[in-house]
C-alpha cells in the first residue's frame, strides 16, 4: 500500500513537471491574427518567466514594420504581457500601403486553450509611450505556419530539444536587434552638402574685396554664427545632475550582467543607462521582471 502511494506521488510529480514544461512550450511559438484592425504576427520565446521575440505589423510581406519585443508570462493567471522594444526593420509596398501601427505597442492578453489543440491570446493593446491611447483588441491564434521568416524560427521549432537554452536565446536575441536596422539620416547632414558648390563660386569675389578694402574694415566684419548641435534633453539633464558615488564593486571575468526592475508598484517607470558619461540605453521600461543588460569589461573605464 505504501509502495503504491510512492508510485502515485512520483507519477503526480512527473505529470506536474511535464505540464510546467509543456505550458512553457505552449506560449513559445508563432501567433498570427489581428491587433486592433492591423494584421499581426508575433513570435514569442519564453525564457523563465520573461519572454522575448519579435512582432510584425503588416499589410503584406512587402509592407510591414518589425519590432523586437520584451515581456513576461504569469503562469498563475495565464496572463501574457509584451511590448515592442526596438524598431529593427520596415518596408513599404509599391502602393505605399503602410501598416497602420506607427508607434510601439504594449499588449496584455489571456492565454486560452478552448480545446481541439487550439490556443489563443485574447486581450487589449495600447500605445507604449502614451498608454491612454487604445489600439483595440488582441486576437491571435497559435499556428505552425508563418508569414515571415527570421532567426527565431529554428529556436521555436527546436524549443523542446535544446534551443530553449538561455545562452542560445540570448545569442539569437542579440542578432535580432541588429537585423536590418532602420537608418534615419539627419536632416542637418543633407543641408551641409548643398552649399559646398556655391562656396567655390564666391571665392574670387571675396579675394577682390580683400584687395580693395582696408584691413581695418575686414576686422570689423562680424563673424558668422556657428550653430552647435544641442545634446538630447536626457543627456543634458545627466550632465547637469550631481553625481553621487555609492559603491565600488570589484569585477572578475570578461563581462558583467546588470538587472533593472521595479521592486515596488509596476506603474510604467522607465530609466536610461549611461556608461562613462555616454548614453548607451534609453527608455528602459521597468517591470516586476528584471531587464537584463550584458556589458563587456573592456568597455568599462578604469578608475
């Protein structure tokens, strides 16, 4: 009788472990459907309680915006929360039929399994930086097919046989953040190129004026104002803020890992990170799950 109880207990523990692993795998996958009126494909990869991956908002395969995503999964409530972290790729179709989603979103959805192997994410979405703006309802179904191919596909396909290794997920996440980055050319750079041919044409006129006019008159000319690019508001605040030394931490190894999280009420706080006086990350959203950043020791300044 006692032996039977032991077998039952071991079987129950095994089934519980299987359910926990399967539950993680159920969240990991490709989800397609709509967020608001916009067609969307979300690739979610679970790493502990947190999730990473990528989001596509699209009209067609030739017209889309792609973001990296971050978030977390609450296994007690089956609630999935994710937000668009970084715009890494965008493409417009011939008819300029751009996706309606122009700003990063934050989505909160319930994970449902109604039966028959069907899995759904249903909830609501808002704008990430203006959370009073609703972007409609989230309706996504898990699927074995996909609209877009990217570096997450192999991780999702082989998640239960090795690709769930945190090192592999971190490596793919690093690659995903630099895939076809969106390049924005500052307007100031464009303007610098235009006056250069005109300067050469005006040089003979300047030389003639120097010969005909007294040297004193030349000295009295007011110099042209030089426009200096102003730093970002966040960098300006950092420079003006008083720096307070808190603690010196000895480091061994070739890298360090920093974790930031909101240990009080999660209310949408965000931070920026400076290294040796230089802005390296901004708009880091704080949640109950740590936001992890890895830095090379070679990048740290010796003091």
